[in-house]
């Protein structure tokens, strides 16, 4: 029997003085889950958490060029340490999430991917999101995500295959996604032995239906404030939208041929032999990375 995810919700933002829409979403989360412990971390508390619970990550935390990368790492470490559910402050729930506790480790479906690398190497034309997820304390999949965050920072060559299909002028917009964000989580899932047995993905009924993207299954929706993204000139934004639209249309043609349904097992991610190209190097890390895993001893949390 799988260990259940603790009744705990973790959220973070720069301060507790949230914009009105985020404040409403956070209030909604708490009202729909009255039996859950609620933990909120502002910037100072995030720094204190890293310093106290994961001091080995302090230099890594401060080395990230983008603030969002630091808080991507924090969310993985916080759920790894405490257990529970992490939710962005722009996630709006339609119902309580108690049912999800039974899965042990659960992630939402994000969208069909524009990264040809995932499809080519793993037969995976989709990605999971990191805007909402849950896991038991010390879950090994979160450990693998954390180690890959370290690896992406220490070994830039490792991230290049995912950035290669992206036009050079747009790559900085995807850099965060492939080094600490949902694309890194998706790649980790693709390379994770036994993913089909340990991780639950909340797939929609029809993965080709864009209205079902960015949803926490039937439990809620990600409003995608995207406040972390840098402001770009209008011409750049237009060109990026055109490229992404054309890429997705081409991808959608191939995805439609595969049908509406996806699962970890149908994508070939259910067993240790999951990669086409790099089977011998799954989770192989630089020597410096190997000793930076989460602490073996954690403070016990209910």
C-alpha cells in the first residue's frame, strides 16, 4: 500500500502582500481544504529554509541567474522535506484535493511539448507542470528532480539537447524551463526508472484539446500569471508567438495520429529501460553533483 501524501499545502511568493487575484486564489485553496496544514514562505523564509534544512544548496540557490529558478528549486526541496502539495499562488481550485493524497506522488499535465527532444528520444510529445504537485516526504522522484536541477547548473552541455530545436533568438525564454522548470521535470520523468509505478500524471480526456491544458486534472486550473517572464519588445513577442503557433500546429498533426489519450505506460515510461539513446547514462551525474543530493536525515513532519 502506498504511503499517502500528508495533508499539507505549501505556497510561496515575494511577500504575504499578494495581488488581489492571487489573494483570492490562496483563500480559495484554504477554504476548500480546511483539514490541511497550510505553510506559506515569503522570500526571507525561503532563504531561512534553505539555510537551515539544506545548507548544501545555498551556493547553488544563489548562483541561479533568474529568481524563478531559485523558487523552482525551493518548491521541490520543500515538498521533499515536509511532504504535501505545492501550489502556485495563481492556481484556482474547483474542489478539495484530498483524493490526490492516495497517489503518493502526483503531477498535472501541462501541454503538448514544443521540445522535439522529448519526442525524439523518449516518444513523449507532452510535458508535466510544476505549478501544482504533491508527494510524500523524501519521495525518490523529487530527489531525482533536485539532482537534475544541480546537474543542469553544473553541466550546461546536459541541457543543450532540449534547447537545440528552439530558434536561438528565443532560447533564453526556454532556459528556465529546461534547467529548473516543467521541461526539466518532464525530462526527469522520461528518464526515471519505474515512473509508471511511482508517479501519477493527471492526464486530460483529450491531450490535443488546448482547453484542457494547464489544469490540475478536474481539481483546478493554472491561471498562468507568468510574472517571472522578462518583458520583451513587441516585435520579439510577435515573432515568438508565430514560431510557437507553427510549431504546435505541426506537432498537433502528429499528436492527433496518436489519439486523444496518453499514459506513462503508453509512452514507454513504466520500466527502467526508458530511453532510446542514453540508456546507460540515466541519472549519471558529474562527481560533484552526486554528493549534493538532499540530506539523508530530515526533520520528521507529520
